[in-house]
């Protein structure tokens, strides 16, 4: 029978609920339980795919093509399990289902209401995750902060689950803030007391408090929180700020929060198999070297817009005991700059990740050109691959007008173009080419050297493709198409063998990198960048 852990947040957003949920999942998995994770996002968008990355951060894509919140990336990186469409549920998805059912007449005769129709749909999503994953424990994070109007139907659904399943099968972790008042030099419990009061007003008593605090809390403070919030003292857990998020599971392990959960569930406390994670932390805390990687993008003001890319760079760095310092380069600002030598002075490698729309693309093309002609290791991802092809077509093959129909719908040189089956699509949401597609790798290429296999599966999120009409001329000029989707005859990987390390993929390798298992494309890019070290 599946047990359920719910992670809520109080006081303010951004307390690290996602990392808390992921860390609990890692520990329960380490104790030999099958875990599954999901996130509830109370906004009305059906998925985050249509949101601006500067507002919302990166869109993470699951293997089955679900566009999800970036916390799903944390989940996959921590528990090393592939999640799926049942892992990210928004109010938009719930309302859509309820309204479609109403139109079909499935509630015939009833007045359709938030309780029970919307709440039942939410409960179904929790139970469905348990059934389809066959997990021992499902961990569900609820986005937003307790007290938000948007999340109230989710909280009511969870209250019902707690009632239906009982305390032996449900565990509520409330993540909260203990602010430090400078001047008086005190930690304050009142915001936590108030947010727990809000939660209890909605019928839920949390089983544990995870207290985000800049310094460890005192016994006195824990006693106070315990008494005022009706939470046993040993279940009041400090989450002191850390330098590196991968440290948090170990901190929780030392505070025995996994044992507290398992005890309540009346499940055996198996031996925790976390040596591999402790080794990772040792590596991360003891990086011998450092390099700078320039990341050229237009959403650089919010680093979370490139979260998985940044993490993937770090993971590869761990393998080589090297700290990766990312130089966030705004592609739009690059457009007016002449002296790129200055911008990339310390860059041992250059990466151009994905993106949408025409703003800033000429700056990215300039960066790609700089990497190509100066033999700087380069990795392009999705839009980064499309622009690498455009740069090569323009500056090596002499096709001066080469561009993508994404930027110029009536161009004479549509070297990147819409796929035929995309041309009739009118809806923007959920209609990109999404999720896993196979790719066949050509032998004797850099891609083959990286992957060491011919058949790979990688995740996608794009609408435009390389236009095969230009393949011959690019090949004649030295570009190699080293990865192809044979079913649809689509280019997946390009490279330039005359360059020390120039490779780009149409898919997103960053979604499959793990802290202890860097992705092959990031691994070789970082290795080449270390060999080319500038500072
Ligand atoms: N905008 C491009 C496309 O839709 C690239 C997308 C991306 O980089 N994720 O094809």
C-alpha cells in the first residue's frame, strides 16, 4: 500500500520546498523504498510551457514530453528516476479536466463545485501517481505558500487524503522560515506559528517542521515551536543555509527526518545506502581547480532560466574535480560589442543553450563565430544548434542570408524551418516536439566518442528543425551531421571535426545529467574546456 508525504510551504516562497522534497525522497530511496515524486502548481496555466523563463525559470521536460516546473529537475537529479506526466499537476490541468467532464455530461444533474469536484480530481492525481508508479511512498510538493487563494483547493484535497488514509499513511512536512533580526540578534518564531495556524485552520496539523534559518536554532526555540505548533520537538528540524544544495540530504539524514517518517508509517528503518552521496559531497567540497565557462543567453538575468544547464556543467566539473564559474553573458548586449576578446578573455569554453524568438540571436551568432574561429570548446543546445548551423552557413558556406523561419518567416534561405507537421498547428501550448526521440550516432565522430554507442534517446523541446536541403553544401564545407533521427530524417547532432571541440544538439542533454553521472556531451565539453584552461 502506498504511503504519502506532502511538503507544504509557509511564510514566504523560495524556501527550498523542492530541495526539501527531493532530499526526503533521496533518503527514503536510500533506505530501499521505491519513491515517486510529484508537484502541484496552483497557477491556471495548463503547464509552464507558455510562461516567460524570466518569470518562472526553466521549463523542465520529462521523457514522456510533459513540460513541467523546474523543481522536477531537482527531483530527477536527486533521486535519479525518470518522472512523467503524473508528476506535475497545475490548477489549469485540473480545471480543464473538470470542465471537459462537465461538458461531456459526466456530472449530469450536479452543480459542479470546488468541493467535491475539483478536490476529487486533485485527490485522483495523488492516488493515480501511487498506482501507476507502484511506489511505496509518493512525495507531493505543493507550490506556493499556505494562505494563497490559489492553493486552497489543493490543501482541502490533502486534508481529505489525510482523513481517508490516516496518520499511518500520510505525513505532512511544513517548510517554513525562521527570520533572524539583526540589531537584536534574535531568531523569531512568530511567522512560523502564524503559518502553522493557517494550515491548521484548513484542517491540517503538520507532522514535521523544516525550519529554514541562517543559524542553528536553540533548544528553547524548538521547544517553543513544538508547543505552539503541536509538533513533537524531535520533528522540528533545522535547515541551515548551505553553500551547495547537494549537502541537504546529508543534513536531513543526520537529523533523522527519514527515520521519523518511517516510524510514523510503521515501516522498517532499513540501512541507508548513502555512501555514494557522501562521496559526492566530499568531492564538491574539495574541488582542486576552477575554470570559467561563458553561457550566452537572453534570459541570463534569472539564472534559474538555465538551471539544468548550469547544474549539468557543475556535474561534469565534479568528475574532473573542477569548479565551474559561469560567466553569464547577455546575448543582446553582445550585439553592440566589437571587442569579444574582452568578453571571453577568461572563458575556457562557450555554451549557447536553448531559447525562443529573435531577440538576442545575432549576439549568440557572434559568440558562436568567436568560438569557432578561435578554437574555443563549444557546446550548442537546441536554439544553440540551430544558430551554429546558421553561423556556419553564413560565414563558411557564403549563404549570407541564412536564417530560421522563426526569425524571418519569408526568408529566401530557410536553413532552419518548421517541420511539415508543425505548419498546421495553431495552439501554442503543448504543441512543440516534446520528450524522448531516438537518435542514431555516426561512428568515428566526436558524438560517438562521447556516447560510445550508436543508439541514444534524448529529450526534446522545439518547433523548428534543420532544413535537409542545405545538408550537402554544409557537408562539403566541413560540417558533420553526426546524429540523425532516422524515422523522421531529422538532424539531431552537428559537429565540426576541424575544430578541437565544436558540437551542438537539437535535443536537450541537460535534462538527463545527474550529479554523480554527468551527461556525455557535458562531460566531454568540460574536459575539452579544462584542456583549454585560460585562468
Ligand atoms: N526556438 C527554437 C525552436 O522552437 C529552439 C527551441 C529551444 O531552444 N528549446 O525550434
